[in-house]
């Protein structure tokens, strides 16, 4: 009798367990599908302006100014890109922006990484206070400090100078970079550095050969953020730069295309917007694989 009851109870428990597993799988699948749908909707919303800019850059002048606007161009033309590259000094603006953004990102990563490492490994009240004051200064809107920055640049004869603009960007971005990287260094065990020091490496060699490879995701994220912000920055560049040979893309395109009363051409402006996104997209495509590999490297490389 007891054996019969056991044989009946076991299938019942097995059936309930199976039903619970299937119910959990259905819930997980439904959550995955809903999450994917939401992410795709967000992606479509975010890329719609870029797609519209690319489409408008391939339209003729008449079609660009047509109302109601057309979703797809009836006649594809490269006239807007030709005018952008021949009528306007777009290549000069592009070169200046690329130089400023690359140098700003490189110097910011160098200074931020060394400062963040020093704060996490050699803790002191002065270092913590300096880091906090720097972050508070970074939180101030740029419009509040533009006047003193202009005054300092004027007295140093640094107006209309790309190196001066790079120095201002670096000073503005380093505090945030320090706070972003210090979390990576704080989570790294110091035993790996100690092992390198025991093997004869200096503190600087241990930092560059052991610590930095482990902080690669943080370095890449800081570099991408710094490059993107410097690439699109307008306020400081518009105040400090005033000649065509030194203007960046954000300033040069505005002064060259937009007057007080009219816009030169929407199609040419959309072509410029499309070309401005190319460097950022290329950087993301190249660095994406390195970012993922850096996340999984950890202490294995050390």
C-alpha cells in the first residue's frame, strides 16, 4: 500500500516540477522578447535623425525644400557633398577637429589614469580632497567659466590656438576621467603589482605593464567619451577660435553656412552632419571588440 502511494506521489511531484520549469522558461522567453522589442524601438528612435540626415544629403535642392517632405529621394545626387568639399573648407575643419579630439583623448587618458592610480594606491586626505574639488569644478556649467577662461587665454596670448583649446579641454575632462577610472583601480588586487615589484619591475613599469592592461575597458570608455565630447564641443571653440584655418567643425560649419538671415543649404548641412558622424562610428566599430576582450581579460594577462 505504501509502495503504491509512493509510486503515485513521485509522478505528481515530477509533473509539477516540469510544469514549473516550463513556466519559468516561458516567462524568461517572454521577458527576452519584450526586452529585445524595447531595445530595437530605442535603436530606431536614436538612428532616425542620422538616417534622415543621410537621405536629405542625397536629395536635390528643390526636393530638400519641398513640402511636404519626401521619405525617399526621387533623384539621388552627390551635389551636396561636392559643394561641401569644394565651396567650404570642410577638410580644414575636419582636420582641426580630429587633431583636437585625438590629442584631448590621449592626454586625458594619460593624466587621468596616473592620477586615479595614485589616489587609489597612495591614499591621503590631500589627494581625496583634490579629486573631490576637481569633480565639483567639472560639474559647473561651461557658460559660467567661459569669461575667466577667455581672460586667461587673452593674457597668455593663446587665443585662436588649437593647443590652447586642447589644454582647456584636458583641464575640463581630467577630473571626470579620474573619478571614472579610480573604480577600476580600486577593484584590482595589489598582489599582482607586488609580484611585479618583487620580480624587479619599478612602480612605473608595474603600472604600465600590469595595471593598465587590466583597466583597458575603463581606458577605452574614458577615451570614447572624451573624444565624442571634444568632437562636438561648441562653446569654448566658438569663443577662442576665430580664423578659418583654426576653426573646428562645430564652429566652422556654423559660421560658414548659417548667416544672420538665411541658411546656405539644408542638403549641404545634412551632408556635413553625415560626414561628422563617420569618425565616431569608425572608432566604435574598431574599439568594440577590444572593449569586450578587455572586459574578459582581467588578471589573466597580468
